[in-house]
């Protein structure tokens, strides 16, 4: 499901506008901008302005993510942040108190 909603673009330039356009055109939920160079401040600002992708039961992730080739090689599958299940998505069962003799050994 996530893979269908992921747009990616590779560029060695300075603008994130192409990836933002591709995300809008393809109705993608998340866009990844893979670049050779470290992102400039304006690129980071544009990516942050695109907001977060939120899905019920999952941690929000940036809608536009800028990843350098170096980060992709070092971090591998962790370079791109995809929605991960939150710990509070499910209610935890209440702990029962041991009122009987179960668990005791009469030796």
C-alpha cells in the first residue's frame, strides 16, 4: 500500500520543486528526493513546508524527504522514513493479580 503512494525523483540539482510536483501529479502520499549534494537551506524549508503524512495507527512522517546518496548507502533501508506502527495503537491488557496458588511450589 505504501509503495503505491511513494513518488521518488533523483536529481543532482538544488530544488525540491520537481519532487513536490511529481507528488502532486501522481497523488502520492510521500515523496523522496535523492540527491548527490547536501541539501541547501531553501530545499529543507520547501520540504518542511509540504507537511507530514499521517495515517491512523502510525507515526507521522515528512511528506517530502531529502536523502543524499551518502545517507542512502550508509543507512540503507532506514534512509527513507516510512510510517511505522505506534506503540499506543493497541490497548494493553490490564495485569491480573495472582490471587490463587498458581505459580507457587510447595516443596
